[in-house]
C-alpha cells in the first residue's frame, strides 16, 4: 500500500495548496526587453543577446580586444550594439575565483563595465559572477562536435550566452535583477558612444 504525505492527493506530488506567504514563480515581476551579456577576455569579447521576452539567450558575436585601440573600438561597438538591439540592460561577467576572491581579471572587468556604463547610459550595466561559464561553454561546444580550433572562435560568445541565461533564470526565479549595478558618475553621462 502506497502512503502519501498529508496534503498530497491522488496521482501527483503536488501539495493541495502552496506554502503560506509564497508567490508562484510565474507571478514574480520580470522586466521585459532585450538584454546583452558580455564575456570580457584579454583577446576577445564574447557578446550574447536575449529575446525580448527574456526567455532565451543566444550567442551574438565576438569582438577583438587586446591593445588599447582594439579595446576602445570593442567598447564603442558594444555601445552601438546595445543601442541597435534596443537593450534594456547589459550584463558584464565578473570573473572571481572559486573562493569568491577578485583578482586582476575582476578588476579589469570592473573597469570595462564602468567605461561601458558611461557609454550606454541610461541603460543599466550589471556585473554578474561568471564562474564556470567558459568551462560550461567548452563542454557544450565539445558535445556539439566542435573541435578545439572551431571552439576557440566562438567560445567567448557561447560563454556570454551561458552567463546571460543564468542571469535571466535568476531574475525569473527571484523577481530581482541579478548581480551588482554599475554606477555612472554624473560627469560620465554621454561619454563617447
């Protein structure tokens, strides 16, 4: 004889009513609109885009970075992409160690995000923990049959898509935007887009 816990009926495992004070995920607030995500690397910058409903993130493009001139061009191109896509927000990956410590790469991502925030204002820029995104992207591309040379060309955009999907899922589950909002000084508004 099968025993069911109190509150669980016939064939389902669903309780007869929700816990007091809980809100179904479908009723949590979720901001509509296209979002971009950026995986900042020393050589390449991966960019991903969401659909307007914020359901699915897909790789968009990879921009070259490296020298100061290339980095400046990449930031200007990101500002153009954000405007062209009608982005309501830009997510920048924050590389932290497994212990949560920030090193030189995180400092670089923070500087990049601050510069980008000035370029895309008033569109908000948020820093979101990107631990494991590149590892997950490598695994997904490998399972998809891409060899290491082919993966190198798209890995940054795939990592940005994984970062963006995690941010979308977090907001949908909590009803709050993910990560840390990057502030823009009043004197920075309108700087080089």
